[in-house]
C-alpha cells in the first residue's frame, strides 16, 4: 500500500468517526427528554369541628297545673308538720329544675320570729334538701364568702320531702335586728318540679 492510499484511508476513517459522532448526537437530541415523575396530588378532606355542647338546662317556673298540685301536697303536710299559730310568711315558689338545680326564695327574718320551711318534690326527684341561708347577694364580699355557705338551719331528712323546724321545733331567730336570708331547695337526685313554702309565728 502506498503512503497516499494510507493517508486516504486514515482521512476516511476520521471523517467516518465524525459523521458517526454527529449522528449519535442527533439521535440523543431527538429523543424524549427525561422528566422526573411528579407525585400525584392527594385530596385533602377538611373535617368540620364538632358541634358545641348544648347549654345546661335551667330552672323553669312550674305551669299552673303543677303549681296547684305542689301547693295541695304541701297543704296536706301543714296539718301534721306545722306548729300552732304558724302562718305563711313568703310567697309559694315552684320550679322545674335539672338535677342539682335549686329554688331560692329571698326572705327577711324578723327578730324573735320562729320559722318553719316545708319543701316538696314529685316522683322524678327522689332527694331534696332545704336550707335557710344568709343572703349576701350573688357575689358576696370575700370577708363574707365563708358565712354565705354556712346555713342558719337545714333539714336532716332524706327523700322527696324536706322540712326545717317542723312541729314544735321551729327555727328561732336570735338576732336583735332583721336579717336578709334565702330559703333554698336543691334537687340532689333527679330532675323535675320542686317547691317550698316558709311559715312564721
């Protein structure tokens, strides 16, 4: 082989290499670009907040029929539980309350007076308490807070009826001046109507 022929073959191989390289680059350039896979969107479900709790039940006045029935029940008890000379001192009070609810009647205790309180409930309420307490208002001063929770007198019975100072054991007021107080009845067990009447002689 002459040197001219060898040089021609070398040039041909060089040109062929460049052509092959160019074709490879074109093939790469024409291919689909690689794209990183994208995560699928996830549907977000918003959970609504829970509804607020219902408001606690509140005491409601007895309807006329219930009030008459409670008055009649207390009047039956007057014959055996009131001492001689006792007369109704405050207005009759009757309310339908939830368990733990109260009926409170403001009264003014007179010096030397002797008092009886009769409290009544109907079958849905199986336990009531009645107390005669100082009345310092809804927000008593700090110095009087302890006294506000100390009753002058309270019942020691159990069941759907209660009384303070029944028979000859009426509660005697020893204070030299009138005192503002509350007759308070509480439904300890059960919900329903409760009532109270205060008497004095």
